[in-house]
C-alpha cells in the first residue's frame, strides 16, 4: 500500500467514524458515552491522512529541487516512496464498506434467542416514573416482576417497548438488548408475552406493548434465567428508538 | 504508482474507476527506476477494478446474502468491535508516536531501574497510568522497545496496562458491587502474571524471537513529519490486524452455541478453563469484560477472575496485533505462555483472596 492509498484509507476511515459519531449510527454498535472519543479519533485520522499527503508532497518537492540543483536526491526521497504498509492494511477497507455501504442494524432477535437472559437481581429500584399507562423499560419491568414480585406495578396498566423475538416453538418475547460497552458484549433481557398477542408477529419489529403484570414466569432454555410474563392488552408497532440498546446498566 | 487516491473511494462508487489515475507527473529519472514497481501496481489496480465491478454487478445476490440473520449479526458485532476499539487504538498510537518522537531514549534509561529484574515490576506498575483497553497498549509497548527499553520490561507493561488501569478497575468494581475483593484480586493477579512473564522473558527469551518492529527511519525528518508518519504507520498496521481479530470474535459470537457454557460450569476445573478459553475467543475490550463476567452467574468467582485476567492479556485480536507488531515467531511463543501463566495466576490469587 503506497502513501496515497494509505492517506485515502485513513481519510475515509476518519470520515466514516465522524459520520457514525455525528448521526445516531454509532448507537447501533457502541455505548452513547463513546461519542466524544469517537469524534476525536475520527478527527485525528483525518489529520493523519492530510499530514501524510502534505509531507509526501513536501518531500517530493524538496527532492525535485535537489535534483534540479544537481544534488543527489539521497535517502530522503527514497524513504517517502519505498516504504509501504503491509498488505494486511487493506483489510481496513472492510469495516469501511460495512459501515458506509451496509450499516448493519443493531443486534436483534437472532442474537437475543441464542443468548440467555441477562436479568440480575438489582441493588435497589429507581423511583417509578409517572404516567398512565406507566412507561417502563424491558429491564425495569423484568426486574420488578421477578425480584420485587410486582409489588408496585400490580394491577396498573404498563407501557413497555422492545423488539419481538420468537423462540423455536413460536412463543413471542419482548426483548431489549442491554449493553455495557459495545455490541460484542450486548446481552438480552426478555419478557414473555401472553394475553391479547397480535395475530401476526414479525421478529425484530419494535412494539409498544400495553399490558399488566402477571405472576406467571418461565425459564430461559439457554441459561435457566428467569423470564417474567406480561399480559398484553394492546400492542402497536413503533419505530426503532434512537438508542436501540438499554444502557441503564453501564452508568 | 497507479494506485493513487482513486483506489479506496472506488469502494463505494464505480465512477472514480473510470477516470484514469491522475498521479502527479513522475519525473523521468524516478519513473525509470520504478518501472517494475509501476507494473505490479498496474496489475494490482486492475485486480481492484475487476473486484469492484464484480461487487457492483453482484450487488443483488450480495445484498440478500448479507441480510441473512447470521450475517447481519456477524457484521454488527464486527463493526461494533472496530468502532469500539479504533478510538482506543488511535489513543495508543498517538501516545506511541509521542514516545517515539518527543521523549528522548535517555529518559527511559533514567526512569527505569538499571537492573532488568527491577525494571520489570516498575514497568508493570507503570501500566496503571495508561487509561484504555488492550488495543492501546500494543503500539505503546512497540514504541517502548524501539526506544531502547528492555523488552522484558516493555512486555510486562504490555500485559499489565489493559488490566490494572483505573478505568478498568472502576468498571470491575461497578460490575461486582457485592464482591469488592474482585477488584483487588484482578489487580494482584494481573500484575503478578505480567511481572512473571517479564522475568520469564528475561531468562528464557531470545532477541531473535522478537522481530524489531519495522518502520521507516524518522531521523533527518522534522518532528512533525516523524510524528504523523508514526501515527499513520501504526494505525494502518495495527488496524489491519485489529480487523482480523474483530472478524474472529464476530464469528464466535454469531456462530458458536452458547449452550455449552452451561455444561462447563458444573465442574470447577473445567469451568476455569472454559472461561479462560472464552476470554480468548470473545476478545472483549477490557473495559467491558467485567460486566460480561458478572453475567456468567453460573460460574465460580475464581473462574470469573480467570476470565478477567486472561482476556486483557491474550485474545484473538491481541494475538493478531502482537504478531503484526513483534513478529509471528514471537506471538506463537508468547501467547501460549501468557495463557497458561494467566490461568495459574488467577487460580493462585483466587485461592488466597476469593
């Protein structure tokens, strides 16, 4: 890989990071807190690419001057051109293509059903939000249902938003992936649905489910983790939220 | 010289391919000298054009192949690992360039004890000040070796830095609120293993195993040219290997079944080994691995400690990056030794502290 190609890859990589960082694209892959670092590194990569072009151009001009004045071009010239990065550097084009052309979606039902629910006993509960129906996150509902036995949410209409996942037998779940750092460590928290389930459910479609607490529970076949049920009264499709992951765990 | 700036942009649109490569006019003298060079570059750019045309023509089938859930999940994890690691890699690369250009070699000679046996623990402790994950430590360790730091000490730094810096230890404390001893155990075990690996390298290591990192000479260049030259070299180099590691980690996450972990948890010894192997395969950033370890509820604390000690020292993407920076011969010897010692260190520390 010669200097120009290097500068181009660096520039595009920096631009792709800036693009992902300025739009909400980056939230599909990493936690929100990484944004400043992401933008900074994008800027550094672009600066490095411009510097590469600038010093290349200057080195060449200096060498040309030297030739004109009858001096030996010397090592200085050779250095800038002969040095090449190994072929492995070309692999950096792959994430570029993936990020710019494909921009894969946030992890969905496929990963969710392959991984056990990550529900854990909390060390306390946040104050309940206000509203009727009561808006709860998937994680919040699942924790309160399993570890608090629905004490404060019993009998109240609840609003929970997540994406649909179906297990092997076709039972529907409402899932949200919880994330600590990046999608590689994302883990699902699942709620099983019962009651008035919409007749046609497509995996990965986001739903805002209105329903009530029920004491019924099941076990995740993958890791035996507890999965609470939610009795559905109404479900309506909603667009993918700005941040598809639940980041409440990584404070 | 035919692959000019036009090459990578063509990746996303076919237009630039059509325009002839517009490299700056090459003077006759160097054109003559580089005719062989130019020919190989010509064939390379031809291959690239063919590849891109194929990509455009086969867009439909490629798209549908990529929309299969396995592939989507693979790509998401692949992109996520890179987007997550690149900022830290850039941070490490900036630091490594600063060390290479602005810190005189004599500084390290003065800062580290003369005797290597003492320099190793000092360098290991110094790892505590590099705030970041393992991607940052590889280029910095490479820069230290080039700056004349004894390799054994640089390696101790390489191993300890990603595990014992304040950010990672804080994350560990947050992930294990009921077991604060986990933070101490992680710190002690990681530092212990890093120092033992350093001493081991000092006794048994041979310099010819360690390929001195190749790079252009920066002598005779201005500081700015040297600094940015080092930055772009390191990003391109380590970045390429990072891509290989990310691909491996994404493959594991998307393809391997999670069910086998449950059976492994039943036997305490198998459990430790299983989580150590998992740490290598998953290649999770050391700032996040504590949360993943905490979620593996069916495993013992010692097994989780093994996961936390092994992960930042050796995993697939680190192996690829180490092989790229220090040579394959080095990585093939260093990685297994690190793996075994890290498990031993974790078990030992676990027996005492947990």
